[in-house]
C-alpha cells in the first residue's frame, strides 16, 4: 500500500529516499484506458511549487488529487495543507512503484531535466500526461516522448497555454489559408533571462544542501554536482545541465503561433550569435537563426529568435520600440504582429481589419486534456501530434547557441551533419538509476 510521508519524515533527507535511484518501472504496468465521462480522474502531481502549484486546483476541480510529489519538503507540505487526502512522496519513482494502480493521470511540473524521465515513466505505465513546457530539454527526449505517447495511446498535452487561445488560432487559420500570400520571415523574442534568472555566469561555490531538499533526486538524470545557491528553485533554467535557457522557457510560447501557422518542423540549418558560452550557464543573450525548407503548402522561411534584451528592428512593424515578448510574421502581402508571448492580440501592421475565418474554439487548455482523457479528441498540444515537434524545433536552436556557428541538421537521423561531437547533446546520457 502507498504510505503517506509524515510531516516529520518530510523534513528529513533520508538515505532510503536516495537509494530509490535503483528503482525501475514495475513490470505490472497497467494498460492505458480512457475513462468514462462520469468517472473522476485520479491525478498525481510531480512538482507542487511554481507552475506545479498552478495546476493543483484545476486537477482537483476535475477529479481527485491522490498523490503529490516534490523533492522539497517545505513545498510539499504547503501543497499537502490544501489537499490533505493526497499521498506524498519526494521521489516519483517511489510514487509510481507504490501507486501505479491508483493513478489515472500525471502532471509533470519539475525542472526541465526531469520532464522526459518522469513523463516517460508515466506513459509506459499507461498514465495520461500533462507536461509543462518545454516538453523536454533535448531533441532526442522530445522525439522519444512523442513515440511513447503514440505507442501507448494515452492522452497527453504540453503546458503551452497559448495553444488554446482564439487569437492565436484565428491568425494561424488565416495564414494556412494563404490570406496574406507566401510567408517570408518570422521574428520571435523574449525579455528573458535578465532579471528573471542569471545567465552567462560561472558555477557558484558549493554548500550543503538544505535538509528539506532531497538533492540527489533533484539532480535526477543530470551529472552529479554539489548543491549551491542559484539552482533551486527556478534559477535552474539558466544552467545547461538542468534547463533550456531563455529559448526553451519562452520559445514554446512565442514560436507557437508561427509553428501552428506555417508548419515549422525540421529546419535545414541553425546558427547563432551569442554573448559567449562558458559551457556552464547559457549566454547572457542569444540570437538564433532557423532555416526552413519549402513544404507542399509554402516556400522557404527564415525564423529569427532573440533573447536577453536583443530584439528585431521595430521598423518591421512601423514602430520605434517593441514590447518585452512578441512575434512578427512577414508575409508577401502583410505583416502580422502579436505583442505577447502567447500569440495573443495579433494585428495586421498598418491597421487593416483581421479577416473572419473559421477555427475551433477551445474549451480551455487544461480542459482539452481532461476531455481527451475521457474519450474525446486529442488536445491541440498533444505530444505525439503537435508539441513533440514544436519542442524539437525550439530546443534544437540551443545546439547553435552552444556551438556559436551554423549547423546543418539531418532530422531523419537526428544528427548534425558530419558533426558527431553534438550527439551527446542531442541524446544525453543519464545518471545511473534514471532512464527513458
């Protein structure tokens, strides 16, 4: 039986918890199933602070929170106060081993380096999965999760909420119809990192981990390093071993509109300019260039990404300055400007009215996943059908950020052409006890 961790146990980092690294997906994994419409969904949440905390109430509204998992005892205690009926764990491998037959759906809201192993373990057990963006830290992990989701036929979704927005869907539908002619170039940018978390910095000095944090499990599949200030919580985004930098954080939002509108899969090449890469933390700023070949429905397209305070020329939208986040799509006969990261508020530069077009209105982002679990159509940001490919495209840009040069991409083989030194970044090696 699953055992709830007591409050006394929660604030201890025990050897038993660390030893859980040897656990594997149990052989008695349940078969996937869609639930009848009136059944209550039994949710488990991996990560209960930050974005994880934001998903707890929606899950509770649509079912029962039967398990909460977090490596930080203080964060876990806060969640337990609001959902006292849930079982608690500080290692999701233990959670799945104890409660595999008592969970229907899993929310993964951990640091990026845990997204793939946690989601893969859940999918292999036949659990429906909602995973925060970016879906994974690397290209191989994104493709593997899409493959697993197809094989196990579970309902999945990535947490890029703008996918459900009517503004984004309207503009994407118009672009697909060819309303403005051929697409020429796309510009996406964000104000991250900067004041959100540090980048372009050296590794901080080591110190003992807080007694409330299971540091070994927090590291998970990533290489061992001592605890230090600046990793947990949230600042992990700026470190190559744990996050995806500004590109991974906001790219799955800002690039979502052009990805949906223009089918921006599998670029032919990527290149980047940066402030410099010390191989520890991401550069303080980056400009990444994606080169997409023609498809059956459009010609070639160039996409340019900017972060760390860098932005495209505001003259593209006939303005003198740009907001902190946004997207500009330049077409043959019009330029479209979306002034925020979710693709909302899109307008035609020059003031022409946005044409009418039919598109499917979402019942809500989280609700799409719930309806899919209960036998409805897949969520728009389904991992196998949509967000796996989006994540591949986004995080691929970090290879160019690392290299600081132009790289030709072989999407079928999942390799940089004639450059085997990048293979370990495309498909990372996991620490013992962690796997896909």
